[in-house]
């Protein structure tokens, strides 16, 4: 049996494009191999996650047309593909087996995730029966994504006679996710003694990134093949698999080649997330404010890696508080990267606003209003360029700032996609050093100077916030780990810092609801993962 792992990048709602992709893979495999068994990811025909598109009455006939047309090209191959299936008014997350132009078997996903970014119980009913199909004399059991995270579906497949399990996935990335997958599949293999072929989706979809990394694990729990992370791939492995130690060094070398450090996989997730959001939504390019600070420097580096320099525009928008160092560093980075770069001073715009507001502000002392007005003037400039050129505005706020509201509504928050939305400030610095290790990019003093919004004379972030080394730990404990304020204090953090930080996190939910989406990197990003009420009397102390 020649198993073809089709790790592909689908587009939600693009039935024609997804079908064409499937057809091309099937036709190529049928021409290259004599007995191919092609395994696609979860919900391939619709793309994943289709969300409330699944509630549209017109989706069912579209799925049927795509499935019928795919059947028409399947001759010698066996094709296992994912799609939604409605039976007697009940919708299932299905995987079908196609051979010689006909659907010969179908499995319905048992375990429907309803946590973090998942909401499958909103749409699907759970399956109740295993599906085992004879393919080239082998009893092959099917499962879909979450099914492999629980013991029951695999054990049911074994009871039904399965000798091999094919697991179709649309498993989104978060940090350290690949190690979790390998560990979970190893448990299923140990429980059943059955090898598993794990095929995952790749590519970006809104805030989610799918990182591929499809693999084959033999009955001894050894990974005998793994596909690249964050890239399309279509590769064949022959079954029966045998033991990995038959070619131990070759397997070790291959797995080492695909192993990524934390910084490498975060970088690739950001690049893929930006690339697919921009391309799949049809933007000709992006525009962003380049301030000479670390956040915009990293955002520019990611955008250039994702899209190429010719599709990236950086705009320096200086004010009287902008330092000469910032002007020099922004120009140097833009020159190094070869992006379109311009300088548009905002002082005339700011003065015009202040003149218009003079009567309203009479008798009131200057405060953060004037600082925010600078950010809003910059937002107006960037959004105007976006309107005129069609380019997407990338905002540059990081997770630390977004958590505590250190950002301006309709100012630096104005835009369509926030690259660093799930990147805490301390990780921003680490990613800047990582990017520079690949080649000259970000001027060193951008990374080493104290962070500043430069909205007031000699301003530094730590004038308003605890040091980021402290703040990021508090945010992680409160947001990611659901610790109470008292729990965090008990871990040794200063009481004043903790209460200040958690109060700001809770207070600024209204800002986050109005913020652009951004790449999800953690289990608890500020997006689909975390849905807190804006109007609330919640007390975070306990």
C-alpha cells in the first residue's frame, strides 16, 4: 500500500479551488503510483474552520457537487477526504473513502472539541460508529482530529478489526503543539498496538495558523516519517511500515531536519499567518507605521518575509518628540530591507486637530488626550493610504500592551491585522535577535534601547507599566493560567504590580473587542480563545 500524505493549504469556502487542489493531487498520485491511498486533512472540501458557513442552506449542494466531481477523477486510488455531511437533517463532520468513482465508506467524527478556538458542537452532531474499510487487503480505520486525543475511537476501531488508523486533522498551531501531538498519538498506539497516519492541514485562516507536521507512527510508537512544518507537502510512505531502526539514522536525520526551536516555529507561524491573511483576502500589499521602535521593526521584518519587499510600505510619521535616533534607525531598516519607505510628519495634522478642538479644550490642562491625538493622527495617515492603494494596514501592538490597554483606540490600534497580537514584549525582543541571526535587518540599538512610545518628552514604557520581564509573567499567570491575583502574589510578585496589572487587563476588555485580529500563538490568545464580558463587576482577587 502506497500511502500519500496530502498536507495541503485549503481556502475556506473556496469549493472550486479546494476541489481543483484535490484533483491535481489525485491525478498526480494515480500517474506516479500503482496503488496509492491518498489521505487529505479534515474538512478539505470546505476548508477549516468554515464556522457559520455550515449554517447556510446552500452549503450542502455545493459539498455534493464537489464530492461528485472528485469521485469522477478517482480510479485506481483510494482517496480519504474530509467534508460536512447532512443525513436526515443532522450535520456530521465526515471523512469519506472514494474508490473507482464511488464513495465506499464514510466516518463521522466522534469527539467534537468545544474549547479554546473550537466550537464544533454548535454545528455538528457526534458520530457513534467506527468505520473500517478493506484497502488492498488491510483493514483501515478512520478517525478525525480530536478523535485521536481520546482513547475510545481508536479502541473502537481496533475492536472493529482495524490494522491501521488514518487520522485526518485541521489542528491549529500553538507553541509546543507538535510535541503534544506526538505524545498523544504515541498513547493511542500503545493502547491499541495499531500504527497511525496523522495528516494535518497547513496555512493561515484568519487568526489561526495550521502548521502541518504530518507524520507516520508505527506500531512500536516510532515516528518513521514526518512532513515539513508550515509548508505544503505531499509525500508517500509504504505500508507495512516496519521498525524505524531498520533505517534509524535516516529517520533520525529526517526528524532532526524538521525539528524547530521555539523561536523558529513562532517566526514561521507569524510569517504564514500574515502571508495567507493578505493573499487569501486579495490585498495587493501592506502598509505600516515604522517608528524606530522594536514592535514596528519586528512587524516590518515579518511582513517582508511573508510578502516580499515590493509589497510592503513603511511610513515614518515623526512628531516633535520623535528622537533623531528613531528617524535614523527606521530609515536604516527600511533601506536594509528594500521596502517602499516614506516620511510624513504629523505635526501639521496634529496642529489642525488642536486648532479645531481649541474651544472644547479651553481651561483644561494637557494630559494623555494630546498623546492619544498623536497616535490618532498617525492612524488617519495610514488608513488614508490604505483606502487609496488598497493595502492592508498592519498594526504593531504586542500582547503585553494589548493586555493592559497601553494602546490608543482609533490610533495605533487602527488597522486590519495585528501581527504581534499574541506576542508578549519579551518575546518581541527575542524574535528581533532571532531575525538578525538570519542576516542584517533590525538596527541593534532598536532592540537595546529602552522601549518608548515617544508621545511625550523622555517618555519610557516603564513610566506607566511594570518592567516587561515582570509584567509578561503576570499576564501569563492571569490570562494563560487563570491564576487569581492572590495566587500570583503568593508566587512572589509585588502586590502593587499584580493588582495594577490585573485591573488594567480587566478594564481594557472593551479595547480588545475593537482591536484587529492577529496571529494566534498560545492557548489563550486575545481572540477566539478568550471571551470575557465587557460589562462586569468581576473581582480578580480570588
